C-alpha cells in the first residue's frame, strides 16, 4: 500500500512546469573577426524615447549584448536604466525595458574556459505593460574572486520578467548549469533566487517563480551544503507560484554530497485553480537527498491570517504534502499544517478544508506513513512516530475534534471521527516507554519571516540605484 501511495503523490511533483528555454536576442558582429564581442543598443525602438540610459562592458570572446528601451520620461530621474557586464566567452545578454524609471542589470562572469562559458540571461521589464514603472531587476551569474576563490559560471540560464509597479527581483547563480525563471505581475512583489551548484559542468539547480498580485514575497535558496563554495550534488528543483496578495513563500534546499545523484524537489502553490490566496505563508526546508515536498494553499482572508504550512525534511527519499485550499468551493482559511521528517522513505500528508484547523506530524526513523484529513472548523490532529515502519491515519469531519497519536516502531493506528467535540488518543509501542498522560495537543507556532533581501546591488561592477552618468 505504501509504495502505491508514494507513486500517486509523486505524479503531483512530476507535473510541474519546468523553466523555459532562454533565448536572448543576439547582436550582429559587424567585423570580419569571428571572436569579436558584439553589442547593440536601441533606445526608442517603437516610439521616440527620452532620458534613457544604457551601459555595456564586455571582456572576452564572442560575447553578445542587446539593450532595447522605450519610454517618454519627462526628466532624467524618470528614464529607464540598463547595465550589462560580461567577462568570459560566448555569453549572451538581453535587456528590454518599457515604461518609466525601470532599472535592469545583468552581469555574467565565466569560469575561465573560453570554449564552454556560454551563460545566457534575459531581463524584460514593462514589455507587456507600457505603464510599468520603478521596477528593479538584477541577474548575476558568476562572481569575481573573493578570498582567492573564484565563483565563475558556465552554461547558466536565467530569465526575469516584470510588469507593473515597484516590483523587485534578483537572480544570483554561481558555478555551472543553473537555470532560473522569475515572472512578476502587479505591484510591490519581491523575489530573490540564489543557486549555488558545483564546478566542472555539474548537474546544477533549477528554480521557477511566478507571482501575480501585490506584496507577495518569494525566496528560493539552493546550495549543496552550507558552504558557498559548493560541492557535488544532484540537480535540485524548486518552484513557487503565488496568485493573490501578501503571500510569503520560502524554500531552502541543501543536497548532501554523500548522495550526489539525488537532488531535492520542492513546489509551493498559493492560489490554486484560479482561486487567489491572501496572507498565506508557506515554508519548506529540505536537507538530504531525493526528498520531495509539495504545498497547495488558497483562501481569501485579506484582513486576518491566511493558511500556514511548514515542512521540514532531513534524510533521503522523504515525501511531505500539505493541501489547504478552497478550490472545491469549501471555505478554507486560517488553517495550520506542520510536518517534520528525519530519516529515510517517510511519507506525511496533511489535507485540510475549512477554517482554523491544525494538523501536525513528526516522524523520526524510516518507512513511516502519516496521513491526516480534516474537514470542518477548528479540528486538531497530532501524530508522532518514532523509529520505523509505523502507519497512522486520522480522519476528522465536523468541528472541535481532537486526535492524538504517539507510536514507536512498527505500529498501526486509524482514527475516524465525525461530529463535534470528539476526542481520541492512541499510544502504542513494542515495549518502549511512551507518555501515557499526554492530554493536550501542542502545536508549533505560526510566524512571518522577514527574508534577508539583498539591496539589489549584488554585482560589484553594476549600480542600478543611481544613474551611471
């Protein structure tokens, strides 16, 4: 039964959209020298443009840069600004901006191999909304040496698209074969992506972010271990989709070098099937190999706390899923889901429909399965499973029901409650001591996170907050 369950949930992860192929416009080489760098700057492509600013610096072989800017700014402080800096070989960069006071910067620093650098970046701001203004976007692939350590980049691809007002986004990718795509529409959205892979054309990392609304925040932080220098790891994938206002999402993945062939997979959807999400928080933290995590949340609660889901996994081949949405038409908001797994091959799934339900599970060991389904209002479920091979299932319909399960080593528990104010507690083990007097369900705390957002000047060679002139 357990293997079939994992196969069904794995299909949900496999169905996410991958980052699109990045194809920058390529500048025309007007010389007879095949290794020449080439650049094109066009300001006023469709209409006349005023007070636009562009700067290009390229060092190396066969690099290409294309900048296109439109907009009728009324003074120098309202013109668009674009910066490109490329060092290495075969890098391609494109910046296209339309509107007012948008600022874009691309920096690509190769790994020193003039045959395979080949980084690509596209930054588009205001191209689908000519009234777009005050957006800031930065793509940085590779970085100059710090303490005699070079963070060169090869075969990375990034695309950043923003339409609206006062959106901010930065993509930073170090070492090789990382891919990132960020798309923001609306007002005052914020996205930061950091990906640190390994040298010598490693498997790389992949991140996809889509935000539509106002004041949404997404932070994706992927690295193979705690060291910024990177090490061998499998290809990890993280995706965040947010539709609505004031949602927050944070994903951190650290693949271990011991299981380098297995990357991590994490997906967050806040706003599901066209139903928006307001004031929801989703947090996923995975450290290990081959772990997968999925959060689906939707619910309109513009004044109070929305849904909250946090998932933490350490070890390998674990799967965690939280579903808290009203896409079925059932009102759903203010729900709390927390799942913590440490070990291998554990599965935990929380599904909640209604208002102010809480579900929490903790599994330490291997091959444990925890499933909680709650429909109604103010139901509470808590599962703790230690060691290995235990199964716990809790189903509650109604309101103010309480279910508590505490199991150790190869136990099985099934709780079904339909109605109001029911209470059930199960304590099972193969002889090890368990608390028999636990009557209160203790849950983790909901909290909002304040991401450590860069000042959007991560590239030493570029400054986009002030005019270069």
